């Protein structure tokens, strides 16, 4: 419920919102979005994942649930927050995933990306 007309009002938790005054349960933020706030009353409070990212389920509560598509990896930037960047040449595993999005930047099929990769201060790889 969002107004005092309701009998029992419970704020919606993260990943959900309530956009009508009724006794129905909270609605989940749609796929490819997440909602960090408690008590959201509009679905526009659900934030879209960065470009080239998706979620596995509706109702996610943080950007960590946004996964970059194959061929991309997540980078934190000062200016734009989290973004999915295109994997550089030689960094794509045979599965199509970017090595930078995998644990230890290693392909699970034991294929090594070409070259030697160093993390730069800007968050970019070279």
C-alpha cells in the first residue's frame, strides 16, 4: 500500500515496487533492471542494466545482478558507473565470453587469450 487508506502497509523490498493502492503484493522489477530502494512506488525506480547487460531473473536488487553479454566485460568508471565494454581482440574465449569477465581472466576451456594483459588504472585492459 502507498497511502494511509490501506489497512496494513508494508514497504516493498529492494527489487520490487508498488504502483497502486491495494492489498496486492509488490511487483518485481522487470528483467534487465534492478531496484535498490526500499518502499519504491513506481517502476521507473527500477534501474536499467548498462547497455549490453542483462539479468537472469526479475526482481533483482543490485547492479551486481547485471551480467554483460558474450564478448563484453563489466568495468567501473568514474563518469558513468558500471558499463559493459567490448572485449579487446585476443581476449575472447572459444565460448564467446570475454576472459576479463571470468575468474582469474582465464578461459574455462584452458584456452588462453592471446597476449599478456595488464590492468590499467583507468580500468581498461591492454
